[in-house]
């Protein structure tokens, strides 16, 4: 289960943020991906919510600014 | 529906695929955040081989940005009334009349500036002002009244290159809860959900396709269970249902009315059906419930051959690209076959839930959007019909020259004829085959050529014993670095194959000689569709001088030119030269 989430999140992040999937790891975050600005963050949220059929709450929207946290929050929601 | 992630992925793949193809640049100016529009609209245009690149102006800076948007092919404007002042949608109801009047006055001034700044862009899409975000009242709210007044101002004062997009037409396809993104509106001024961007893109894409000559031209129907309920071979002609006296028949009656109306508007309507020819003829002629008649149907392929072969023949007989066809059938097998073998053809499957058929069909008619609607559209179907009669006449003659001699061809030349602007712009937008440079122009740009002292626009209309083909050829001549250059030379496919181009070119040479010039430059720019004219300048006797990217530049020394026109074509000049040059 966790592995499929990991993989799906990486797929989506690589497409939305236009980075290579194999470069996405535990420490991938807003601070080290230059394309990850506020507009792209919005696109990422839309893509993740659609793909996992979930809705992040207000706090989570701010929290999920790195790969690790995204997987963690999604695991809670599904 | 494609997921958002799939759209992003497909769009990026398509971008790599289109690579260095010429860019079609679209600038979006807005007072809200609309960046998610980018991928939805780009992918629709890129699917049609248009290398669209969408960029955005600064947030909430429409007027200033309109000043420096001149280099774009197109501009789209999202001017949301609810955000012209932050919180206007709730503040307006407590504003007094003076404040509201001042607000309207300011906005009208700003609109005028934007009109002025963007009037040279080939096309500007301007969304209507809408209060739909807060439309919960029984009586018109202030916001609604202000929007209505501004929309009136917009339609009264907009320049010709502005096309108004009625947002309500797009909203009506989406449930209210899916149009607006309240979460992102309050946090980031991103007003709309992706569902809206998807629908918006579907709505406006045909406008760009039309301008770029990629509009659909013909709609080809299967017959059984597509134009009527029932199968001739099983139910018999008498039992076909296509009238409102029958529950399902009513749906097919509506479809036939829509198709007949489409044919009157110049859309080609054809049949492609596996049936006995005589049976279909019998239905068309004698079934009292048929709305579509022989006269409305331009081409019929009723036989037992496979549908892809028939569709290819249809495109070739009509002299239009296979990608100009829309095909409607009730059989999944046929639809998939065509999808697989002829992916350029737009296929539409009659919905299983029949009550959805009229909606699906009305949506399909949007693909035929025509940016410059000219008078001739109404007669187009009639003219194609005359073409079929000509084909029959042609079979009586063995030798093509003998055939042409008997046509009594007459070509009339008009110079800078402003009454023809709509038609000329439309020809530049639609003509793909006999088109040496395939440069697409709007009406504004054509007018600019006519007014410019250094250029001339020649339009040619053609007649023969079967009737008038109307304006079907265009040459734009423009002086660049003190030498006359043929910027555009195109002929509609309706008149190809009659050697008219030779007489037209002879005439052009004589015209330029009389201006005391001794050479003309011309060029050929290859596209997927204009291969048939790749040697045209060589045939004329022009010399290749160099290549600039894809473009090959030629020169013709007029003193070495020998005329090539045919004696059986008469050419007559009409003097409409309004601008004395």
C-alpha cells in the first residue's frame, strides 16, 4: 500500500514539477526544487486530490511542502 | 474525462513532439490567477499540431500589460468583476450610487485603453463580465446590473479583432459547485476549478483552429440508427422512425433538422452507409418523414466497402483534407475502425442513451466554428453541388483541355476591393493546398495591406457555364526593400485543375511591368498539405536564389518571362482600387 502511494506521488510530482522521478527522495522539498513555487504548489494539490480522491484541510495544505510529508498526509487520508 | 495529471503529461509530451514547429503565442491578461488554463488549452491546440505557447501577464495588471502585448498572436482577457476592487462582490451592495457610477466610469475608461492598446493583435478573446459567483438573488443584484452595463459597453465599443466569450455559455455546462474554487479564491485569488478550464478550452479552441485554417468542413453520417431509428435491411423502409410521433423518432427528427440547418450554413453534409444504394435513394426521395433531402446531401457513399475507404474517397472527391471530416455512426466497431485507421477524422458515436444525442451533436457543430462568416458560406454547399455536375460533364470529354475549352471560364480581378475583405481573410485562413506561403491573415491585416502604399491585394472571382465560384484566388503583393514580393498566392481547391493560376500569373506580370518594375521575388514555404505547388515557381520560370529556413526564395526577371496562360480563359479587370497609389 505504502509503496503504491510512494510511486504515485512521485509520478505526479515529476509531472507537475517537471523533475525526473528518480531525483525525488525523502528530502525533496519546496526549498530545493526551483520550479516548486506557489502556482505549482496549487497545481500539485489539485493533481494529488484528484488522483487520490481526497481533500486536504487548511493546515495540511501548508504542511505538505515536501515529498515525505505528502506521502505521510495522504496515508492518513485514504 | 482525462485527469489533470494526464493532461499535464500529454501536454509536455506534445511539446517535445512539436519541437521546433513555429510557435503560436497566446498571452493571458487577468485580474485573477488563471494559470491552470495553460495546459488545458495548450494541449487542445497541440493535438491539432499547433505549437501553442501560453504565457501570463502580471497578476491584476491588465491595462498596463495590454501596452506591451503587441508581439503575441492572440490575447485572452479574464477581467473578473468581483475582483476589480478586492471584495467588490460583497461590498457593492452597500456602495452608494455615486460610488457605483464612479466605478463604472473608471472601468469604461480602462476598457477603452485596453481596446486601443490591443487593436493590432490578430485576435483578442474577451470574457464577459459575470456576477454568477454570487447569483443567489431573486432580483438583479448591483453586481449583476453593473456587469450587464459593462457587457453592453463592451459589445458597443470593442474593436473588430475582439471576440466576446459569453462565460454563461461555459458555466451552463458545469454544476455550480464545480465552476468556482472557493478555497483557492480566498487564499490565492484563483477563482476557477479545473473543470471550468477544461470547458473553457473546449469552447475557445475552435476559434483558434478556424483562424489557423484547421476548422472542420464536412459532417458524414451513417444512416441506420444514426439518421433514423431502425435498420432498413431488418425493419423495412416503412418502419423507420424519424418523426416526433415516436419517442425515439423525435430525437432523430431533431438531428435531421440540425443537419439540414448546418448544410444551409455551408457545412458539407454527406452519407457513408453500408446499405443498398437503391434503398437509401428510396428513403431520401419518398419517405414522408425525412427532413434531409437529396439537395441537402452533397456526397453519398452507400455501398458495402469498408468505411475508411469510403471516407478517404469522400475527402478526395470533395478536395478537402481528411482531417476536415467529422464522422457519426452508431456502431462501436465502425467508430473504432475509423479511429484506428484514420485518427485525423473526428468520430462521434451516437450515444447509447439516445436523449443525449442532440446535446452531443450540438457540441460537435461547434467544431465548425468559422471566424469570418462571409456571405459566400451560405452558398458554399450550392457551389460544391455545381462542382459535382461539372465532374459529370468532365466525363464526357477525353481530353482535359477540350473539357476546359467548353467551360467558358471567366476570371475577374479586383484590386484592393474592401468589400471582399472578409472573404479574402477567410481564404488565407482556410486554404491549405494551393497556397505557396500559407500565411494566415485576419480581416484587419488584409485591410492594412490594402491601405499600405507599398502593397496590393488582388482577389479573383471565377465563373463558368455552370455558375459562379465566387472569390476563390488571392494574391498579395508587397514591396520589401524596394522590390515587389509575392507575399501570398493562393487558390481555393474549388478551382484547382483548370490552369487558371497560369492566366492569373500572366496578368500579375503585366500589372507589375506597367509599374515600371523589372523583377518580382516570390517564395515557397512547405507545409504538410501544399506539396502540389512545391514546383510552381519553377514551372513559371523563376530562379531559386536562396533558402531561409524552410522557405525557398525565388526571383523572376520580367524581361525573360514568357506567358503561359490558356486561350480558353478570359480575364477581366474590375477597378476597385480605392486607395490611389
